[in-house]
């Protein structure tokens, strides 16, 4: 996530609640993408540092746990920059120019000079971010699937160019033998079924078989992944998108909650400020007077009820609004109470970190070290494949 300011409830419902769930299901890496913030804010980076620490507090307040996930800052793991550089040597320019968000962002941010390599190359930096940790699943919204696809293409091209090491087949056959007679026979059977008959289920079974092996090294395992597919060693595995449920959190004007629309409620906004923002929200224009009936579907407050209110409350709103039995302030009160109650544990968790900046820094330092350990392992293999592992 880019550090471009304080987070709001749209981030919480659209991203962070999903991260909290994923951290208990997968080995997760969550990082502050401060280099990515520079791709559009390079001319005024003054707010980035403060936003980095505020964002980490927001994550921790939302329930992201440094004991369950690796939390770090991108620029503190310089291996990202090296892998980005090495991947740039093989990435065709046209691949970057055709990423849908490239021209879209240029149109939206016309006031900025985005004719820079950093902006053109940011999808490749994202690819380096992903491939560095050999990530299997990338939680993204539907509008970001194209970034995962270019990452898959880059990984495929890299493996095609550099995966065919000298003596590859001999090393692969030796690795099969290490699996033991029973597993070796099964692997060869599945390999034949996939390569000769196109049996995709056999490919999936072979991959599952390799994951279970304890007698072969990581390098041999990746060699055998490539061998069954008829290619070379899989140095950089191709990731898959893990679609994030679309956020249903509307803004104060009924549009999608977004800083660019100035319609947000901060993730850790004070209760009085939350109450004031909702009290002055525009409602159904037909309700000029308290006695005028309204239509909930025409009122932005109804969008918040759909997120925060139970069935009984929603029925109360529908009936009371249409009959003018309740006023707009009456209608808004349950939403105010629900948002304040949702934010209460976030405020409580955040206070611990706000009063102890050193704790935040120690969490990031530890996360950066964990990330660098994984990054160095990947880069060692990348350098070796590219002929850069000088003795």
C-alpha cells in the first residue's frame, strides 16, 4: 500500500479486513510501498515519511499482526531495486506501455509531469515486489489483475531465458531419483500424462507431489516443476491473483469512498468528528421538511445503513423514511453509533503504538530483516541464473 496519507474506512473494508483474514491462512508479506509513492509524488516527497508511520499504526490498529505476517518498508529492502533493474534488462518496452493503468493515470493526473521512467516502470517494480518473495497469491481488486498478468509474463520470460542451465535434464533426472522409487515412478507417470496427453489434472497432482517431498532441495523442487512442464528450472514462479471482495463502503456523498472525492471518514477519526460528518450528510432532496416522505435509495445515508445496520434497523429506516415517521437525524443516529463502535477497538489498539514510536520502529526493523532474508535467497538464484554469481 502506498503511503499517500491517512487511511479511511474504505481502506478498512476494502483491504485491511481481508489482510487480517489472510494472515491466518497464508504466509503473508505486507509492505509500505514508499518507492511507489515517489512515482507520482516525486516533486513533493515531504509527507511520505509521516505517512509511512501513520499507515503502519493504521494496519496494526486494524488487526494486522507482526507475529502472523511480515510487515516492512519497501525502501529498507534494497534488493527490490536490484531485482527491478535485472528484470528491466529482459522486459520489452511495449509490455509496460500497454498496462491499462499507465495511460489512465496519466489522464487522471494531467497536472503532474508523469513522462518519467519511474512512472513507466512502476508495474515492473511491482513485479519485482511480487517475484522477490515467490508469491503464489496476490490479493488485488479486479482493476489490478493486469499488474499480476504482466508479472506472470515477466516471470515466464525470465524462466524461459535463464531456466535452461547447463546439464538441466541430467540434474532433473538425478532429483527424481532422490524422491525414492515410489514417488519417482509416480512423478514420471504424471509427467508422461501431462506432456503426451495434455492431462492438466496430472500436472496439478505432480505439483502437489513435489510440495510434499522432504528429500530434495528447493532448487531441485523448482527444477522438477519446470521439467514436467517441458521447460527449464522455475526460478521465479508465476503468481496468481487472489481477488479481493469489492469494498461496499460508500463515501459521505454516496460515491465510492475516496480521498480524491473528499468524502471519507478516517480510519481513526474521533467520534465527535464522525458524528458531525454524518449529521451534515446530504439526504433525499425530496425531504425538505420533517413531514415530507422520502425514498431511502435516493439518500447516501442508506448506503451506510447497508454496511452497518441489521435487517430490523434497515426495515425501520425503509418504513420510517417513506412515511416520514422518522426524521433524517433519527435515521443517521444508528449509523453514527455503529461506526463509532467499529472504530473503538481501532482507537484502543492505536493508542498503544502512538505512545510508543520505538515499538513501531522495532516491528518494522524486524519485518525488514525477515523480508531481506527471503529477498537475498531469491536474488542469489537470480544472479546465478544470469551469470552474475562471481566466485
